[in-house]
C-alpha cells in the first residue's frame, strides 16, 4: 500500500494537533450540559450516564476510555445522535440536538457526523466507491458530484485501485480504510470512531491510527471510543468514564 | 409517520435520477439472492399469467357462444313446430290417422296483424326424405321457404344464386343446396344446373348456400340430437313444396308408416327494433298459447339467449377473476414474507444507512422500491407467460382465446400495486428500527 504510506508521511507531526485545535478553539463543536441517559430495565431504571458536562473543541483528538459498562457506548450513541439524552442539553455546532425529531437527527448525522465502526459496517452489495458515496446519496448529491468526492477520498486512503471491488474482496484493514473515506465524505464536523482497530491485527491497526493522526493534523475533530490504553497515548486528550460519570479529563484547554 | 406523508415526501424529493439510482440499488440488493428473488417473483408470475390466460380463455369461450347466437340473428324470433309428446296428445287426434300439429298460417297472420314491430316472417316447411343425384342418395330435407331467407338468416350464398320472387310465384322446381349437401351429392361435379330428385319430383340446382352452423351447434348443445339429415338441406320455394308434396306428409321409415300434417315447420319473425324484441316475444307467446292446446311449437329468442350468455359470461369472469386474484394474493403474501425476512436479515444495513444520514422515509422508499421491482419483474414475466398460454391453448385444444388489450395492462398494474401493498408493512418495519439496536444486530 504505497499510496497510503505516501499520504501519511506527515504522521511525524504528532505534536501538531494541539496547535491546530487552539487555532479553531473559539467555540466548542460539541457541548454536553448535564446529560443523563436512563434505561428502563423491567422495573429498574438504569442510569447509564449521570450528569455529564463536556466541551469538545474543533481539532480535538480525543479518546474516551473506560471499562465495559461505564457508559462508553451510551456516550457514543448520544454524541452520534443515534440516541437522545433523557435529561440535559447537547449542543452540536451551537444547535441543541437533544430533543430533535427523528428526521432532523438523520440530517444532523448525515451532515455533521462521520462514523467509523469496529466491524467496518460496509454495505456488502456496494463497491468501494459506492460505499463511500452512501452519505452523499442521502444529502441529495448527484451521481456525478458524488463521484467527484469519492474518487479523491479513495485515493486518500490508498484504495483507488480497488474502487470497484466489493467489501468481501478486501482485507479488514482495507475495509476500515473504506469506512474512513466514507466517514469523510460529507466533510463532517466530528468523526466518531468506535473501537476502530478492535478487529484488526496490530499492523493494520497501526495503519488506521496513522490515518487518524493525519486527519487530526489536517484539522479534523476526532473522538475515539476505546478500551486500549496504547491508543489513548496517541491522542491529545483523554477522557475516562466510570459508572456513567467523567472520572478524568485531560482537558488541555483548561476551560 | 403516516404513509401519506412518506409518499408525498418521497414524491417531492423524487427526481428521475434519484429514482433510477434507487432502482439500480434495489436490483443490486435483489441480485445478491438471485434464486430467492426469482422464486418470490414466481408467485406473481403465475398470478399474472393466470389472470391474463383465464380472461383470454373466458373471453374466447363466450365470444364463440355469442357468435353462434348472433348467427341466428339477434332481432329474430324463431318459431318451430315440434311434434307433441304422446302424453299430451288429445283424445280426438289419437283417432285420426293423420297427426296434425305445429304452426299454422293462422298463427302467422295473427302475429303479423297484432304484434307491433314484426317486419317480415319467413315461413318454411320441410319434408324429410332421400335426396337423389342419379343413383347416389343422401338422407336430407326439402325446405320450402321464401326468397329472402338467406338475408334474414345471415347465410352467405357461396355459388350461383338463391331462388327469386318470380320463381316462388311460378312455383318453379328450382332448388338451392347447402354446402354439405352439395359436397355429399356432387363430390366431384359442379352442382349448378344439375337436378336433384326427391320422391318423384325433380329440382334444378341454382345455387349453394353455406351451412347453418349456428343452428346445428345450438341444437346439438341443447338437445344433443345427432340426426344425419341435419344440415343436408335442399331449399325450394314454399309454393313449390306445397305443389309437389301436398299438405299431408307421408313417411315410410323402417317398414312403419307415418302421416303428418304440418302447415309450417319453421317461422322466423324479424323485429324492427332491438328493444321491441322481448315484448314482441311475449306477445307471440300469448297468441300461440291461445291458438294451441298442446305445446307443439318451440320459440327461440336469440336476443334472450344472448342476454343469458352475457350474464353467464359475467359470472364466468367473476369466478375466473376471483381465482386469479387469489393466486395474485398468494404471490403478494409470498413477497411480503420474503421482504420481512430480508428486512430482518439486513437489519445491520438499515442501521448503517440510518447512521449515515438516511431518514425513515429513505428506508421505507428503499424497501418499497425493492418490493415493487420484485413484483413488477414478476408481472412483466407473467405477462409474457400469460400471452403464451392462450396461444398454446388455441394451438393444442383448438379453443378460441381472445386477449383484450387491457388485460395485460391491468394484470401488470395489479402486480405493481401488490408490490406496493405488500411492501408497505416490511418497509415500515425496516424504518421503525432503532438505529442503535440495528447497528448492534449481528
């Protein structure tokens, strides 16, 4: 994969994110105010999140860590607008999305968020390029416009030679790179990665992390959910969750 | 989210290109499970094919029946003399040697005088005996009638001419043969100009008319009579018949002797306007009931038969239509079943699409399109099969089949409608999935 390596020569600039985040750090891109999430389990109410206050700034490179059951997944679902908080406010780009109707949430996801999943979640019947174009399709881009966006993205993740392959014909690392390209297609404000390297061997996982570093260096805001401490070391900000609360936050901005 | 808002929303955002992409995507998804998609569509194929072929066969059958009735003339009322059955024969006639029955000239004059709208009556008498050409003979009928007989009966003259008014007035010994009689008596020769003998009288052939298929078919359907003399008719002026054979007809058959006196064997009354036919038929019925103690006549009203055939056809169509509709319904249920399985199987894909910005209506639309593609493709294939089956039926069973231009269109439209109808529930189920749970689905 020489292209990918070529694209990632800037991975040495690992210290850069701090400066990039500072440059665009006027307003937080994400702000949670007293967010709680309750689940009804039979007659019990389980509080998965108990009053989370959090600001994430443009250009942040953040990992969310914690043992299983700490509320990581709930956090991701709420940040990803896949689920709504029971209590509290969630401002995304200054707009409260906590209680938006379903259709609006779909638009928010489609326009402002990029998702990268542990199991890649590519659509099996579509080719690499078509998979990258899925978010664009729902934003009403034409086929031609989509192609103009998807081809450079395939190039960026080093898969232009496999543009017309189906996901089943790709390795795990390659599939995850398609997923990254797909997450970038809408030029989202925030990219959410859920255990993005969990299914990969260390070599492929390393490649993916290098891409993340590069994206952050380019100014993208990345949030990674992980239980892997070594991944957390790469990120500029680490958030630890415990029992639905923030236990530790290396808030480099001090705000 | 109601269906109406989804549809109106979809239509608003529906450009041709978007639809085309959705269709391409749908085909791709269906293509992933080729066999399953094919088998599912097969239900619709058979449904549509059965709709089209059943309509074609039903239409063809009723067309044939109606054609036979129309050949009798829809504005005609046909009266025939029938030998009364022995039980109803009155005592006084039993003593007489000559059996007297049937329609009389008195009936005709009364009908003409009192029933409104009766245009012309074609009286006819017949004598059954052997017809001879030199030494070859055929068991046939001499039919005494009037010159306007072929016109009223919708029978074409194949060769020569029919006899004229003048020949009737002159009581000329001329005759016109039916095609089948001509074939039997003159298999090789040209019949026109030859003579045909019945008993001791000779008649010159002036023309050949086509066989009365309508009556032959109708009679064989109603009574199942299989007399050989059917259709073997020699038509002569009714005046000539009276001259040569008299009023009393003698029959010598198989050693027994029989004498009959029948004034008229058949009378066809033509009614001026179609709407007068049924009242006229009732009026004639009254006259005949008054004049005849025994039921020694038979009245046939082709229009009545036609209307009855029409009603039968309606029932036939409803029955066939219901059977076909049920098969389409079964096809639709099959489609729904498979789509529900597909939705469950593709839960994860639905979750992914929702995460990537798909609204509920996008998901509904995607699955609805897939269902419609499935049922539409089945419908198209079904139209092909449905057009082929009537051809095979016509070819092998020699039945008339008629494919009405609207039948394939209707069947195809129904198949698409079934796609929409049975696609709604699975599509809504797909859209109503919780994205979080859908993404977690294995």
